[in-house]
């Protein structure tokens, strides 16, 4: 009995392991895979080109992509094609990160945000508006009206394809 | 079967017919030799060098002519110092081919590396990505890495519209020339070509409108990269996301086999929609091609103007009703009245025709086919039979094409007749005006519209060179249409042509017979089941107790029929749209489109083929056969109406021609050559393999009684010297309700106009663009004139289904319209 009491006394002096979530948050590992975001370029254009390779790679069929064609009057991404509809069903997603690996433009990235809650199944479907990151400083929101002849490539040229 | 040749490919000994190319022989043996420029349906050119293989031939002793043997007794084989192209080298006796050696692999790697020097590798956004031969072959044989400078890649135009239907991506193009060769050799519309040379070589179009060909969509199928894509499908979906469903083209009597690619779409409110239409291989019907009408003309099935609920006339107005109400109302209307006339159009399936026929005969009514062309009964008795395939026509055979412009009316038949002529069959084209088919004709018979029957009759007399060519042909296939003919004249024409077959002794041969070029997909099916056209339709409708119209719009086509319909006692209409006829109906039932339901169609060659449901039905619509059965149920006539296959079983029991057929039988397939689909995309293109049925040709009805004398039909002579014979002619892209919703084709659609010969126009004192008033009795129209040297004198051609109420040819008075002052 004395032994047990001693244990109790010792633990009273120790620092508590409990974290006061949500006021305090535990740091996550560098390669933690949480909620996805769709990234933008510095000028505000979306990186996503609507190729649906993420959807093809997805083992749980959580991603739905519908593509459409950019015009210079209404430009979403630098290439010819953009995602008109981009949805991820977070109830289906198993956070494996295959979408991130499949993405040819590094548009979809898994962040360290693990706070995914919803009270309705319908709310588990994250639309493109929810997934897109905010327009960076100095950039313009999409769709943008651009000068013709600037974005003539099918897909933006990747600086270092081995990256 | 010609002489067989035995050769060895990769250690496998195979025997193939002499003259076959190594690449085809290897494919037969199940060995893949990758190709880009070669296509089994076209002559080889050996441009891409992808098919290089090691070829060895036995060494022959020049003195004895015998092969020199090795010490072990096997023939000595000498391999060439260089690789040879498997696509241009025919097989020879004792040849040894190696496709898997180090040298060959090296060569393939080199070719791919070169092809990719300027290929953009934008596979993620390319419409071909996922079904791309270049992508697949690079994965299989490519080097994986390029030694070329990335910065040196050529940057070319990515979005070059070759017309409004097809887009070219110059960067992706590997200049294999498949599309150019297809257009010049297969379609014979050489409207695209190579321009410039070297690194600047590119595909250009020089027609107006751009890429002006009815077969242009096929180039996107055979393009081995994503250089040619259709505007219709552009970025529509990735190939692996779509579900393929077998179907049949609804537009013409050829019955091309299609595959509908379906995908769920958020933009369409989460519904499943058709993303694209692709050809499906059927070597007896369309081989691996389809025309652009079939490819782009499916949009009517998803038109927002489709009927979505039954309508019932209450207090003189059509008002929405429930199905129960509408069915009961229709049955009530029929019960009270005698003299039911069912007027059915060729868009119905065999099942619909059959059920409708059952009801109408049970009520002692008449089953009328909505058609201005006759001869279906002759096709039943003197049509093609058994396994006959137009591809079997060649030297010693003859094809006669009368009163039809196959290129406009049934493009795939045009293609197959042209190919028969190229194989050596004697082609005889008879028409009042030049048509595109005449380029390949051995004889051209030209007549004035009013003397067509005399001309055909003279073929029976057997003196002219044309008649002799027909008489000595082993097999004779006759395509006949209705251009310039009234219903009675068309009946007489069919009788004469049947007589011609009998007289020449060809009627019994399977690959000889009549083929009717109907205006709709299943007009022949209507004939098979017992529907017959009515020469005095207006009178029949006006005196009918009740008229039951299905898939026809008489009121929209002809104001006289519209008036007649108003006199009819009670009108039931089944249609996709609220047509002019539907507006005059007492009950309107919304039906399902062919993409939403099951059924079968009988092609002009009497091949019965199944189509399958591809998308869920539009809410509140039902298939025609079901509606008919449900109305019949209210009348106490028991009919099968739940499933199309059960109706078909009933049909097969009732009609001798359909005996022994069932949906299972229609779904049978055999292996076809060339192999397409599966892993053979690089070989045949993205055409789909046929796994859901080749269809079955109906048994030929016994000739029965002697051929009757044809009715003495007089085509009314010109009432006056300056009278004009107004003839409705078919244009592929018309303003019909099943085509107008395909906005992509809008620019190419025929407009209401009057085509006149230069002499006629000069006589009237008009030029292109001016207007002419044509009239006959009460009938009068004012039309814009186009002067066209191909039009016969004293005739005026008016494109069908363009809003001009002209169903049959008509003598009219023409005069220059007085210009009204502009408001």
C-alpha cells in the first residue's frame, strides 16, 4: 500500500501529459497526412489542371473531378484545362496520400490539419471552394481575365521534374 | 482461300495466306509488333519505323533452286544486315522473323526516343491519355529517359481547330499520316494534308468549312496520339472513368454499332450522361467506322425539350396528367371509336411495332407506316440473306444504286459500296443528278426525274452495256432510294428491281439482293411486322375514328396532314418532343430515347441488332412498347409489356422471319479481324471491341407467288412548259428534331432552300441568294435560291427536314418573288 501511495505522490510532482485541446495543440510529425488543400501559384491561378489522376490513384474512390477548358477571358489555371468540379468525400478518404503522389503539378497537398468534423454526411464532401487555399498576397482570385498568348502551354512547365 | 505460306515468328510456326504482311501475321499468332503509322484497314507506308524486326529468309542454291541446308538438315537462314519494316514486308515461304531480340528492342527504343523529342508529354490533360498508343508503347518499349535537351523541345500551337468538329494539337502530332491517308484513301475526302517539311511539317485543312468530311471523327479514333480530338468530347472525362454500353446508331438504316461512353456528371445535376459516342466493331455492318452524324448526333436524347409527363386534352387544352389518367383516357377514346389507324415511324423498335400492330389488329384497325417509300416487302423476299457481307463483293460482282445519294443518306453504305468497287465489283449508279458515288462507277445512268421507271425498265430488256454488266454479275446487290419518286413510283421501282434479280438468276444467291435506303433506322422493321405505307394518308387520317401516332410527326411535315389529323376522331401521340402532331393530340405520352431503354432495330440489310440502356430513363417516361401494352390492358387486350426481351420472344414466335431469335442469340459474337480494343489500341485505334452482339440477319421470306406485274405508274408529266419538278432530297445534316439539339453540327446543317440548275435559274431570272415563289394549287412556298450546276434542268431540289412542307415530289409553278420592302 505504501508503494502505491509513493507512486501517486511521485506522479503528482511530474508534468502532466494531458494537453488542453483545443486551446493547446500537439505538434504533428513533418510527414503527417491531414486534410487536403488545393494550392495556387503566386499569381493566384490554380495549380490543379483537372487531370483526375488523383481520382484514378485514390484507392477509396473519394475524389471526383470534372474538367473544363480555360479561356483567356476566364482563366483558372495556366494550362488548357482546369477542374470545374473538384470534390473529396472525407468520409471515404483514408489519408493515404496517393493523390499527392499522383498529382503532376503538386496541386493537391495533404496538410497537418486533422480537425475534420461534420454533423451531416453531406458536409463530408469538400468542394473545390473549400479545398482551394486563399489567394496569395499580390495574386488575383480565379477566374482571371488575362492577355491572350501568355498561357499557351498545355500544362505549366515544372521547374525540376525530379523534385 | 489463296495459297498459304508457312513462316516462323519468334519460334512459332504459323501458316497465313500469301501476301499478308508480317505485322498482320504476327498479330494472328498473338505476337505484338508495335506500330504507329500502319493501320490494318489502310495500305502500309512504313513511315514511323516502329515495326522494325529482324527478317531472315532461306538461302536458295542458285544452281538447283533448292534451299541450302545446314549440317543438321534445317534450311540455312540468312538475316538481312539491317532491320526491316514488318508493316511493308509481305510474308514468304520459310521466312524467320525475330521480334524480341536486342537489336529490335534497341531500334524501338530509339524510335520512341525520337518521337518524344518534341512531344509535350501533357498526358495528364490529354483526351487520349489512358487509351493512347504512344503512351502505352512508350511504357512497353520506350527508354524511360531522354538524352535530348529539355529546352530544345519545339513549342507549337496546341489548339488548332480543323473545322469546328476536330481540333489539332500540333505538338502532340507524330506525323504518322494515318488521318491524311484515311481521308484520301478510305473516305476519299482529301481535305487534310501535310504542309511544309522537316521540323515544320504539319497537318492542315484546306476545305471550307474546315475538315469538310462526314467521316472526320474517325481520324480521332485512329490517331495514335492525342493530336486529333473532337470538340464534342474535349476534356469531357478520362477514358478510364467512363462506362461503355453497346448501342446502335438511330439515324439511318445502316445500323452502325456504337459504344456509348457514360459518366456521372455534376454539371448535369449528378445524372449519368453520355460523354461520347464511339464506333463498335462489326465487320458485317460498319467495320470500325461511323459517320459524324452518328458520332455527334446523340444530343437530342438529352434535350431539355423532351416531354416529361403525359398530357391529356381537357377543355380543349393539353394539360399534364398522371400516367394512370392518361392511359385510361386513351383507352376510353379508343373503346368508343372504331376504325383505328396506327401511324408509326421508323424510329420505333421492333418490339414497339409489334405491340402496336397487335393492338390495332385486335381492334380491326389499320397499321400504317409513316413513309413515302415502298418496297419493304420485296426486301423481305429478295434481300440479302444468311451471312452475306458487303465486304464479300469483288471481281465479277455488281452493285446497282438507284435513286439515292448514299453519301448523304447512308454514309457507311456509301463507304462499303465504294470499297466493293475498288475491289473490282462493277458499280452502276443511276440518278437524275451527279452524286459522290459516281467517282467509282463503271457505268452512270442519268435520267430526268420523270423517266426513272423507263430507264430501269430498259435494264430489264438487257441490251445496254449496263444491263449486260448486271446480267453477267455473279452477285448483284441493289440499293434503291426514293429520290424523285412518289410512293406508287417507288413501289413500281422495287418491283422492277426484284424482277431484275429474278430474271438474271441472282435472286437465290445469298450475297445478292435488294437493300432499301430508308429514311429511318427501323423502317424495314415496320415492314417485317406488317406496317404498310398509305398512298392516300390524308384521306385515311381524316376519316379515321382514332389515330395512334408513334414516332412520327405528320402535322409538322405537311399542313395537309395536319388538317387531316384535326378531322380525325381521337388522336394519341407517343413522342420524345411536343411535335406539331402532339399539339393536335388528345393524349400525349412521353417516351424513352434509345439510350434509356432496350430494344432491337432491323437495318436496311435486314440485320436485327440490339441496343442496350446506357443511361437511366428520364423520369416519368416509358418505352413505347410498354405504353402500348398498358393502353391495351385497359382495353382488355393482353399484351406483354414489361420487358423488351419478352416482347421480342412473342415476336419471334409470331413471325416466321424472326423464328428462333432471342435476345441471347442477338448478343452472340465471334472473333473479328482486325483485332481491336483490348491491348490492340495501337493497331486498330480506339474503336471498341464488339462483346455485346453482332446481330442476326433475318431469314429470307420465300418468294411465294410470281412477281406481280408492276402497277402502271405514270409520273405525271409537266403540266406546263415552265413547270418545275420540286424534289425533296436528303442531306445528312438536316433540321430534323433528332439532329437540331446537336449544336456542334449547326453550321453544317442544310437550310431550307431551292437548288436550281444555272439554266433554270437564268430562265427565272434569279441568282443565288434571291427568292423564288413556288406554288401548286393551294400549296405555296417562298424559298431562297442556290444555283448549283449539279441540279438537272426543270427540277428544283429542296433539302428534306428543313421546314419546307414537301414530302413527295411535286410539279410546281415558279416565279421570282417580288421583293417586299424592308420594314
